[in-house]
C-alpha cells in the first residue's frame, strides 16, 4: 500500500481533509463551541487530471484522541480495499 507521498510522486493529486468534532463548554453567558480532542473523520480523495479516481474515509473513535496520521493511513487502506476498478494500479 502506498502513502500520500508515493501517490503524489506517481502523478496523482491527493487531497486530505480532516474534520474534528466540536463540544459545547459552559461559559458565564451560556455555552461556546470548542474543538474536541476526541472523534472526527479523515477523508482522502485521489485525482488524476482533475478526475476523481477514488475516495476513502475513516472515522475516529469517539473515545480515542484525534490522530491525523493514523486517520490518513486507515482512509488510504480502505480506499485501496474499495478500489474495484483498480484505477490506482495504473
């Protein structure tokens, strides 16, 4: 399995998006949103000449701390697992 660096070296455009959960924390005048260190998801999209070839995402556990590197690895692993057309093997 290749990582983001290897895919980019092969000429693919790799876009990674991390989304984190928010939690409400009490303030004097109500509640305010704050980033949570738990949960969220990571999405990886692979393009060739602006055409989307494959997409994969991984959800972070709501109990564990948020980990970008692990999220990218899992998303790419699932992306390869679900790549039925074998576009990434070109």
